[in-house]
C-alpha cells in the first residue's frame, strides 16, 4: 500500500478477519494516533504519508534483525567480519 490508498471499512475488515468491530475500531484508532492512516468523515480511512520517519525506523529495525541473523549464521560458518563485508560488497555491486 502507498499513501492515499483506501482501507477497508471497519465493519468489512472485522468481518474479513473474523474479529469484533470494537477490536478493529481500536486498531484503526491506534493507526491514526501513530499518523499511519487518515480518517475522513463520510469517505473512510486512507494510508497516510505523514509519518515517513516512523515507517523508516520500523523498516530499519526489521533490516537490523535480518542483519543479526546473517551475523549469527556467518559466525556458525566461521566467517570473519571481513569475509562478510567482502561478500556483501560483492553482492551489492552485482545489483
């Protein structure tokens, strides 16, 4: 989804996920509080473009978790830090 995309109605999402409307409403309220969605009376909810820094931080956190997986796996393979850097550099240059 990108900024401006519409979200399903609270009732529709609750039905699709088979959860209560109250739970879905709370989730939408939390997303709006975090500025991840915008609510427009009579039109619905939409993906916000306002909180790009928060989204970037979340993506960076996921990337760091993946990098930790790579570090742990490389240690099991007895790779040095330089081996990992060299391999990453090689893969990065192939792009």
